[in-house]
């Protein structure tokens, strides 16, 4: 799952949309080894992690948020809560970790540290933890249990985050750095899981930021770098409040695949201006499965609704049009990749 370990939660989280769209059972089978690893003597931690590299370079808040959001997506897509019911003690421990640490990440590492410069109190990282906490509360509600303590904390954190992350343009890359900005792609989980933590004004603000900062080959992760990732760009496309901005982002991802400078299997990090991969060995990884984000943004709620026999969604028609359009774009991208690899073989 990566060049320095197996079952890294950052790779699983990034690829979760692909597994949800194609076969959620595979996602469950990837989460289970990490859960089993936590049951082994000597590996107990208060945060969700995994084998191999996790202890060598821990990303406590990152991996815990990843585990919780991936689990919530799995439950939403399948209606099967067994994974959390059977491991209630672990998930509650992880939720308690989020409750303490989500709002103020401090100097914790993130999956984007190599690109974003690892800012202190990373606003995008905080978002992940806050949304993950609310997702856990919603799972408890599904189970008929009281999750109000976690839900109330998440709502309070979401309100505080908007003030702490305030910037002159969009939201800052780190608290207090009002001259910087981040694409805050983790906001996608708020829409995907319907946690409802952030008002539409937040998404409108992000849409303006995106439209003003797209380069030839993509949307950079923030003001401190020109680097980006196709999968995080599509997460951002799911945050965009309008179809025009969404299509601009998708088109930029497509332009990189079609016209970029790399003759290799889809690098997961590239330069949004130059169109070239910039980190050796970071290609052909499952993280690119995140480009399926638009396809699952409303898919999960549709499946859950069917399972609960409560009828269709309120905006089903528009959602289906968006999903079909995104599907055509992504099918084209993958077809192009396949053709390119055959030519290179």
C-alpha cells in the first residue's frame, strides 16, 4: 500500500471512493488487518494506526481521522455496522482521541507534509479530525446509542475552526497565517457523509478560491506549493459549490493525464504548473482511487436510503446527471491511461 509499509491508512483513505464505488467489501477487508494489529500485545495506542511504517512515522490524527471516515463511508454504503459493533472499544478510544486533538493538531505530521511544508496546526488536518468525530457520533446514532457528546464537540469545533482558519482569501493553511490558503479538500467528507458541520458559505468561499488558483495541470494544494495530487483535486471538486468550478478542476486533472510530461503510471504527486512528477517512486499507487470521489458523493446516501426503505433523495435527478457526467470523464481518463501503458509496454 505504499513504498514504506503496508496498510497505511493514508493510502486506504485516499482510495476509499474507488472501493466504495466498485466493491465496499474490499475496503472492509483492508480495514480489518489494522484493527487486528491493534489487538496484538505491545501495539496498543490511543489513536488508529496500522502495521509497518505507522510506528516509524506516526500520523496520529491523520490516521485516526482516516480510519473513522473510511469506516463511516463503508457503513453508509453497505448498511452493515458489524465492523464497529464488534470493535466498539477501539472505535470509542479513537473517538476520544479525536475529541481531545481534532481542533488543535499542533505539529502533527500529515500525508501532504512533503508538499505543503508541514505547517503547525494544519487547517486541513483539523478538518479531517472534526468531521471524523461527527461521523462517529452519527454511527452511534445509527446504532441507537447516544453520541451527543461527540456530536456537540464536533459542532463546536467546526464553528471554532472557521474563526481560527480565517484568511484574507479562502481559509489559511495553518491557524493564524492569514496570508496563506489551503484547498481544504477534507471538507469533501462533510458533504459525502452528510455530517452537516459547515454552512454553505464555507463551500462558496472555497469555490472562489479554487476558480482563482487553477494552474495548467491542476489545483495546487495551497499557497505554499505548486504541487498537487489528482485524487485530492477531485475531492476538492466535490467541495466546489457549482458545476462550472467543479468541471474546471476535473479538466485540469484530465489535462495532466493527457498532456503532462510523465510517461509513467499516473503519479500521485505532480507539479500543477510544469505538469511533471516531482517525487521519485510516487506513482502507480492506490491513492489515485480518490478520483472516484464524485461518483460516491451521493451514491452512499442512495444505498443507505434503499436499505432503510425510506425513499429517494431530495435531489436525486440532479445528482444522477452530475454522476453520469463525472463518470464519462473518469472513464475517459482511465481509458487513456490503459492505452498509454499498452504503448509503453
